[in-house]
């Protein structure tokens, strides 16, 4: 079993976080869509929070990045933008621990909902979220404008 601890991300972690964001984008077949940079993350650090899973040797092997939102139907909520664990470290409860941390932060901050997205073809992630009791709503369609 991999020994790791969960802690709040700091600026020096942004490169490792961005590398995992790029790995996730590659997995999601959209690597060209990642335009973010470490510099941009530093400039915009007040708009998001992140927690990382760190091995004893200091390697960052997972992360959860989120921010607060307001949904008119329920009020203050949290949006989990990315939850990612490096492939070679999956199966060690790192994703579960990161998600537990995010959910606890949401609860501690009186959030009424935590929302995130999963691609409809990502069966391992869908199974993971269902196992945890998440409600997967296939009715809504994403709308983005850049």
C-alpha cells in the first residue's frame, strides 16, 4: 500500500497540479484544450482551492481542485473541477480520500451541493462515483462559450 497524506495545495504544487490536469486532458482526448499555465494559476489562485495527495518522498500523486458557486435552486455550493490520481497510484484509496476531504470542506462551509462532471464513456470513474452514492444525472447538457 502506498503511504500518502492529504494536504492543502500551495503555489509550489501548481506545476504538479497542472501536469496532472494535462494528463487528465490527454485521457479525455482533449490535450489541446489545456491553455492554463503555472503563471496564470498563480495570478488566479484566489479563484480556486486544491488539495493534493503527497507520498512520503514528496511526490504529488493526486489532486482535487474546486471552487465555490451559487446555484439558484439550492444556494451556496461547491464545484469540483478536477479529481485526479496518477494511473500508477490508483486503487490505493487516494481518490476516495481526496473526495472525502472535498466533501468535508463543503459540509464545513455549509454548501448545499457538490457538483462535478464525468464523461459518459469513463466507466471506471462512473462506477467509482456510483459506489460512493453520487447521483449521476444524464439529463443536462453542458454549455460552454469561449
